[in-house]
C-alpha cells in the first residue's frame, strides 16, 4: 500500500510517542504509572510543581539527559525528507517533546505539547527559550528578579490540566483550511488515538475533505476514523510509504 503524493498535495502529519519509542526514548511512566515511586500528577502538573518544584526539575533533568543519548530513526528522517521536497505544503504536528524531529532536519514543526529543551517562567510571562541544562532545584527567573520578585523557571512543556497554545491550534486550522478544495492528506504515526485535541485531528482533516492514513504498531483507539491503516514500526514503513507522482 502506497501513499501517493503529487505536486499539488498538502500533507499534515501527526506523530506520537511510538515514533520516539523506536529511537529508544524512555516511556513517560513505568508499568505502574510511577516515576521513582511518585505519581505522574506529582511531576507533570502545575499543582505538583507548586508542591515540590525540586522533584519536578529532577524528573525533567533526567528526561533531558536521556533524550540527549538517543538519535532520530529512519521514520524521523523520512518525514524530514518529505518536508524538504514539499516545502510549505507540508506541516508536522508532534505530541513528542524530545526534539528528535528537529534533530532529523524537520523545520515546519508544531510541538503541540511543548519542548523538553525549552524553559519558561512559572510565575510570569517570560517567553520560552532554548535550554538543555539540568537542575536539581528551580532556577530563579531573571525577568522576575529584575522586578524584585522571586519567580521560578519551569520546563516549557504542557502539563496535565494545562491548555495547549491557541496559536498552535490556529496554525493547524489554517493549514487544513488552505487544503480545502484540493488534495489534502492527513497522516498519523505512532499515536494512541486517546489524547485530545491531537486525537481529534483526523476528524478535522476528514471535515476538510482530507484523505486519512494511520501508521502504527497496533490499531489506535481512533482507528475507525481512518480510511487507511498500515500496521508496523514507523521506522520501517515511513521510508517506503510515500510514492511521489
């Protein structure tokens, strides 16, 4: 089965944890949903940060350290190559925060859940900035300090209970709208189909007249919403999936 892409096709791609797992990125939770005997709610919610910011920083510092040790796999590179060929007719939306798509060469990327390698302030509107450093305690915010306040820096990721950046959602909507009336393809890769709003993109794409594809190691929860399903490792399937016409 081949996904045919011609010179007029617009391609919207959504990637999830399954793509990163093939590079060896550790999963967010262990089998019991815990990290060092702490619940995910303690390390990935605003309330958890308020309760113990040092614990949260240790958790994300470990994630940063482990993410640096892995490399993009052939699936990442295949998507970067598609972008290189398609230009602004391509858009990649990822639920992953590990930066592997950018390391593979992707540039038209929307990181819907934020970035593991960016930091922002918990207490003010300081914009996110690149940061690969590891911390045992929350660093002070320079913007808050300049105003005589004690602000705390935090990883720039979307925690449970937080709202996804509306600008990201608008950018996805614009891309879909621009595809109406032409050939639009939506491709989801390595996703559970259970986390919204990402899991609802397939319905938005179909509403815009898009052709929908799923590449996954196993059927996603929203498998029934897709017209085409290719089962298997994305690192093996993606390099061979697209047929350029």
